[in-house]
C-alpha cells in the first residue's frame, strides 16, 4: 500500500512537473512575444525620433529662411524709403529747371530730325534729277 501511495505520489509529482514545464514553456513563448513587440516598439521609436530630428532641422532652416526674407524686405524697405527721401529732397525749382532743359533738348532733337529729313529729301530729289538727266543723255 505504501508503494502504491508512493507510486501515486510520484505520478502526481510527474504530472505537476509536466504542468510546470508546460506553463514555463508558455511563459517563455509569451516572453518572446513581448520581446519581439518591444523590439518593434524600439524600432518605431527610433524612426519617430529620427523623423522628429529631421523635422526640427527643417523647422530651423525655415526659421533661418524667414529671417533672411525679413532682412531682405527690411533692406528693400530702407532703400525704397531712402529713394523716396532723395526724390522729395529735390527742390521744385530744380525740377522745373530740369523740365525746361528737357523741353529745350526735345525741340533741338526735333529740329535736327527735320533738318535730316529735309536734307535727305533734297538728296533724293537731286539724285532723281541726275538719273533723269543721265537717262536723257543716253
């Protein structure tokens, strides 16, 4: 009877041991799944970190570009205001003198153009007369 009890007890221990082995195997499999999931999360985190760093770099470039554009606009505005100030600094009498000078130059240019046209017309008339005379002589 003791032997049967010991044998039964040994059999129960074996069953318990097999159940523990099975449970241990399931725990190992679960642990492997958790490790794989963690590795995937680490890879995603690293990719996200790299994307964030790239976005930060792009943002810094955009900020620099914005500053450069603002500086260019400010320079243009300063130059424009300077030109306006220079234009406004010219006195009205200087403006009228310059306008009168331009009118005189225009009249002189028109007179020169008229003389050229007259001279050119005279030359054409003289040439045509010479050709007519030459044709009569032949």
